C-alpha cells in the first residue's frame, strides 16, 4: 500500500450569518465563511459536512463543491505576510485543513479515501470579495488568486465519517498533469489560451461550472473576463461560500 498523500489536520463547519455593512460597503451581507473547529467524528454527506451550510445555493455548494479543502502549510506563509491577522485553520472558509498537500501535488480528478468516505477533487477554489471583507483586507482575495494558495473542492463519491488525524489516501489519479495549480493558471491566463481552455474543459472530472466556462472561452464566446467575474473583483453582488 502506498504511503498516504497527507493527513487531515482539522475540520471546520459553519452556518450562514448576517453581517452589518463594513468600512468598504454600505450593504449588509450574508455568508457562512466563518467556520468553527470540530473534533470529530463528523459525517460527510453528498452535499456538505454535518453542521455546514452555504449562504447562496445558486452559486455555491452542490455536488461538485460539497467540501472545501485548504493546505495547512499556507498558514505559516500568510502569518509572515500578514502578521496582524490571527489566521488559523478555517480562516479561509475551508472545511478540511490538510497537511502535506497543496495545489502542486493535488490534481483534478484525484480520488481519495478519508476515513470511511471517498472524495474526488473537482476544481480549484475561486475566492471572492467576502473573504476580503471577512478579514477587512480589501486585497486578500486578489492575493489568494495571485499566489495560487486557493484551496480546492471535493465532490463526495461515498458518504462516511471523518475525524482529525486520519490519513488522506490516494486511490486513483486519472489526470496527473492536471494539478490544481495548473488548472488555476489556465482559468486566469492572460492572454487566454483557447487550446488549454479546451484541454481542461474536456476533463470529465472537472466541475460542470468550470467545464461550461472554459468550453465557451475556447470557442471565443462571451466578452466578459470570466476569471475576474467569477473571482468577484469589484462586484459586490458576487456570492461567496
């Protein structure tokens, strides 16, 4: 049996809550981006972890984005770069904080076993304005995208129970060239590369929303900058997990 890909450091869940307008906005906003720590065991269902919800079910959640993961190793870097914020696991809205893995050694389509559940990587996470507003750092979401320290989503192939400390076991890697880092570079490429857009869009393990966006781009359809639109820069109506 190969060694584990990594292990589960911590589990976080949260429910939507309403926030009053901040210094950069005149509008109240609602989000489940604030997560609290669970010691487990926790049930992982097809659409979310027990105790976790999304504020906007039109744009977030669903089978392709049931579980959000983030690399534990990024926290030390963020603390060096932004020392006046108390970043700790869950600070970026993730459900699972994973050790020994990051966007360069996780691939779209990876099938992993964690506890008694089976997960599949579906797409990179796309941060938007509510992450910035949650920390009162207007450029935070921009920096997350620029640095590639985005995290990624899992779909749930088999429901089960998880708890911190469990190994993350890689069961299959059908697309070893499609790292999360590479997938993000394709989405945010300037100038766009229609050939790479199409290549990624044709990956059957990729989320449906990314397949649709990239396929349209590869065909030259649409005049908006999809990466900025999905990213939420300058758009106070763009929802966030």
